[in-house]
C-alpha cells in the first residue's frame, strides 16, 4: 500500500476489494448510462453513415431547427453537451454548410436537406434501438429522460 501526504494529511490508499468492484460493475448507474450511450450512438451512427452525419450532429440540427436563432451556449445547456463537444460539433456542422451562425444558429437549406434525407435512416435506427432495448427498456428510457427533463 502506498502512503501519500497531501496538505499535511496522511492518506493511505487501499485497493478496492473484489466485492466492491462487483457491486460497482453491477449497480453503477453512471457506468450503465455510458455503456447505453455508446451502444445506442453506434446504432444511430451506423444508420446515418450514408448521409455523412453522426447522431451528435443530427441531434444539434434537429434542436436548432426547432429553435432557430438559438445561441450556442443555450443550445449546449438545452442538450446538456459539454462545451468542447458542442464546439467541435458546431464547427463540423458549420463547415458542412448545414448550420450558419448569424444572430444565433440557424439551419441552412443544405441542413434541411440532410435532415429530410436522413430521416428514414433515423427511423431505422429508432427501430433497431427499440428492438435492442425491448419495449420495457424503451419505455423506461423515455420515463427516465422525461423525469430529468421536467
């Protein structure tokens, strides 16, 4: 075991026990949410690939189309996206010509075309995710996110 002195306090690092590790791996909601996010995002990205758009960009386009003129900072808060991820995705969508930034964010005609053309792929991804989660899982996800949003 390693002893460490920080700010005059003696701290002894103790390894996590197998029991604790098992409890975390079975019960940690953060771990499960991150896993779910990766699995679900991968499905959407696979379906949207032919349209050269990722689900993260698609989500931003949809949000901006529903809120024309929204400020980037407000979009980030609304979608709970960290500043660096938002910045990267906005840069990409602006470079693609899907968004423009003047008096807030607005979806361009090219962005509307991408949303329209990618909609069937999004629908297919929805069906795949619902199948993977099962109806109870999908309903649970809707309920969980609704309670967070309200």
